[in-house]
């Protein structure tokens, strides 16, 4: 995302390292990958930069006040998750800001806990920034809940600090004891709900067929 793109990538890569060292590796977790978007779901033209597993402790540790976040996630029944980070390929100038997409799945102890966690999310930059393997500038932020995208609870957050800018749309949907999310954004605020809806619709079609 502009000057923040490298930090976005570093955050995703850091989570991959955390997952390798943490307690997120569980037998059968590869089955969760069906909820992670592939390049076809994105419409093609993307490069996968990082992917992996993480624990609730890893995710909580990436937010502000990590001790409190870790406690909240444990009490919410969050157990672990998986993610994949995609970056749009740019082919020829003049270059438009590339779209960055993180698809993520979280596992909870029960279905009720997964629903409750989605319901508990607030239009708060701290909540959204700590809910996934994403990076946002630490400066001025504006967060709002928007109309559900394809039935998924959805938020838009814009942030800037000096030259670093990012606008992100985040979606959350509970299915059984999991919560799957799409985080998509760019540096110029060009990301629109219809862009995210297209990803969700392709992903749901693929999941239903497999």
C-alpha cells in the first residue's frame, strides 16, 4: 500500500514466522485452506507473497496492548488461524496503486463463540487492525462499519502517517466454528465494496463446488 506496502508484507511474513514457532500447527489444518482465496478467486494477476499458520497468541501480539488482546482472544475461544497474503501484479506504466489482499480463517472452540466474536467487533481502528494479519499506519485513522458485503459484516478503515497511506475494507463471516475474512486495500482509497464482493462470490462458488 504505497510506502506502507513493504510493512504490510513484513507483517504477513512475521506471522508466518510466529506460526512456525507457535502452537498453531494442528493435524487437519490444511483443510482450512479452502477458505483462503486463491489467485482465481482474485480474478488473476496476483502474486502470493506469504502464507502460514498462527496461534491466537501470535495474532494478539501484533496489536496495540498485546497482553490485553491475548487475554481477550483466549476468553473468546479463539484457537488458531491461517492466512495468505496476495499483491496485485502491475504490468505497464502508468502504474495504478496495487491492490493488496489478505485472506484469513480463524478457528474457535465453538460455533457460538465464532458468531459472538464477529458480533463483538466495533468500528474501531484498534479492533480491526488487531483482527488479522494486516498492517495499517499508526497515525490518523478513520473507521466505519459499512453495509454488509455479500452478507459478511464489513468495515472500511483509512489511515495515514506522514507519506504512508492505506485504505482497507475488512469482512468477517462466521461459518460453524470458524471465521473467514477478506482484507483488501490500496494506498489511494480506490478499493470499493464491489471489488471485495467479486472476491467473496468467486470464493464461495469454488467452496460450494468442492
